[in-house]
C-alpha cells in the first residue's frame, strides 16, 4: 500500500516540474525540488517501513519519513532516530511529528530563503495549495542558489546583467551592457563640469589637482560600503518600511566619523606636501582637506543608502545602476566641496 502511495506522489511531483507557469526569470521553490522519497501511509508499521527503506536507500538519501493521507496531504514526519527506538509493530502515526514546517511549491526562492534562514533543517517538504506533498528541497540547494544570485550582483552593479553568461552572443552582451556605459559617460560629464567651474582655483593652486583623486577615491569607497549594506539588506529582507531613516542615519554617522579619521590622515599628508612645495599656508591646506573629506564622506554614505532605495521605488533594479549614480554623486560631492572650500580658504 505504501509503495503505491510513493508512486502516486512521485507522479504528482513530475507534473509539478512540467508546470509551464513557472517563469525562469522569477524562480520558485518548485524549480529546485526533487520527487519525495520515504513517503508512507499513517497505518504503516515500523517493521514494514524498515523493509521498504532498505530498498529505497539504495537509490536515494533519506533524512526523514513523510506520513501522508490517502489523498496525498502531508500529516507529519519522522526522524530516522525515532525508527531506531520504536517497537517493530508500532504504527508510524504514533511516532510522527504533526507540526511540520513546509514550503509552498509556488513560493519565490527569495521568500523561501527568508523563511528558512533561522531553521537550518537539512530537508524541507514542499506542498501544494491543498497541503499535498509534492516534493523535497534540500537546505543546501536553497542557500547555494541564493549565493549564485548574490554573486551575479557584482556584475550587475557595473552593467553586466545576471542573464549574461560566457555563451551569451556578442550582440546580446553589447545590448545588455552598452546603455549603462552611456549613462555612466553622461554622469561623468557632470563631475567634469564641476571641476571646470574651479579652473581659476586649480590654475592658481596646482597642488590641489594632485589631491583630487585622493578625495574622489576615499569618498567613493565610503559610498560603496553603504551601498553594499543597503543591497544586502534588500536581498535578505532586512530593510522594511519605516526603518529606512534609521539606516540612513547610521550610514551618515559612519560616513562622518570615517571622514574625520581619514581626513586627519589626508590632511596631514596634504599639509606635508604643501610645506614641501613651499606654500605659504600649509596648515590651511590640511584643514581644507580634513573638512572636505568629512563632509564628502558623510554625503557619500547617505547616497549609498538613498540611491538604491530610490531606484527600487521607481521600479528599477538597484543592483544594476546604483554604482553608476553613486560614483557621480561621490565625485561631485568630493571635488565640489574640496574645491569650494579651497577657493574660500586659500
């Protein structure tokens, strides 16, 4: 009887895999599940189940026994250790755990990962809308799949879409990447325009041009750190409605304190360099660097949080374009603030 139940459930699972409603671009639990094994009716005895398991374990790795009703509904499960301690004539219904955590076959993988994040079970039973057991998903497969999705973000952040692979045709790759490079070029013109506003200052104080890459690099790194935290929070569902302000304040504070600490080092460096170049007021150079670094890093930290949130609000993929806009914001803030303060103080 339990053999028929297993065969019937396996047939149901096969239909699940063939479901045309499962969109490859929006993966769900059913895309990862395998046919259920170790499935028995509630009235099966321990000795009968053990005999059946001897055959099943030759071709499948079985962690739990799943107890189902005649219509396929999942009633409970049994850990293998319970079988070792049970009497041979005892029915499985008496041993099973009834409060079973399950995943729905139509649940998105992102949502499923959040559900199992703190559970750490080796295997999760998958049910349909009626509670029928239709498959199994291993916890390692869930997390491995998510790791692949996250690793794709590194390429997405610079315009390499996660759909692109080594085998993607040249024309398709060009269409995926090039539009964002054009956007990046346009935003770079904005940063260049800011620098052009201070040509007089730069021509008078050439020493400032040496320090511009330092300002831009440190400010950009501060923003990238905030961006990484924001994207990770979006991915894992940590950022919820109402806590955006708290994250923004935290990253602004981190940007400020990091800016002060880095600004002290950078200011000391510019002070020494200005003194070596014979500038009459090297201390002013150092103080300008300290103030500019502090303000720019604070702004960049805020931008690292705000930009992905705004892109998501308008329906764009935050991982795809965030770094392009963040680079522009960081460059404008760092160069604009530094050269503005230099124009006034020097």
